[in-house]
């Protein structure tokens, strides 16, 4: 795997963000979780609009204005050697919310379809754990569908400790805690 870094969403990557979005729409049409960690990217009419939304989600004062109850940071996973967006991951500042505290957890992530299977998601979560530590978060709740073996391996590789399986809208989700 080539080195990546997590950087906050910014206009410099607008074209690549939009290509990332298009690739997910084309390759993951049947996956309802296809935009995990990319809240509202599928509904945005432009990369600029999405970047503005991400900026507003960063603070308690502005996140509620756009319909989000919990502030979060959204990061681009950028490959260092060619400056390409290979994924997107978010980090919620807390999970004091009925959905997030039950099955949403502290973060969600998506890897660009053409970049999957290269270890980027594992590294994205590892780097996000470092971001959580810098924010003062002690433990991360990370969840996955019981059928998503790839996501489960990523969580376990990053120190995830299984808590329990829960049912959510006819789907079974596994809950893991990662000590930061």
C-alpha cells in the first residue's frame, strides 16, 4: 500500500471529490451504505456545496443549521505520491445521540471503488484513531454489518474489541470499541 494522509476537505480537491462521487454512484448503485463517512455527498449538486456542508458540520453552532445534531470532521484520504483522493472518512466529536450511540458510531468511511483491496481503509481508520486522540476522545465505537467481513477485519486490525451484535431495521450490526 502506498502512503496516505488524512486531510480536511478542501476546494483544492473539488474535481477529484466529484470523480470519487461518480465512481461510487456507478460501482455501488445497489449498496445503501455506499456513502458511509461522506454524509450528503450523494445529495450535493457540486463538490463546492459538499465542501461547504462539511465545513458547517465541524461546529456545534453550525451543524444544527444543516440538519446534523452532532458535529464531525470529514477527512479525505489522499495518496501522497499522486495527490489522489482514495477515500473519505469522518470523525464524530461524540456519539451522544440515539442513532450514533446505538449503531452509527464515531466514524464511517468509504474507499474509492478502483482503490479497494489495497489496505487503504485499514490505514484510514488507524489515522482517524490518531485524530480522535488529538480531539480528546478516549474510546471509539465502530460498527459494521454482520455480513461485511472486510470491514470487520479492518476494525479488528485497529484494535477493535467486540461488544455485541444488535438488530437495526432488519439488519444485524456488530459493535466494536477501540481504545484510543
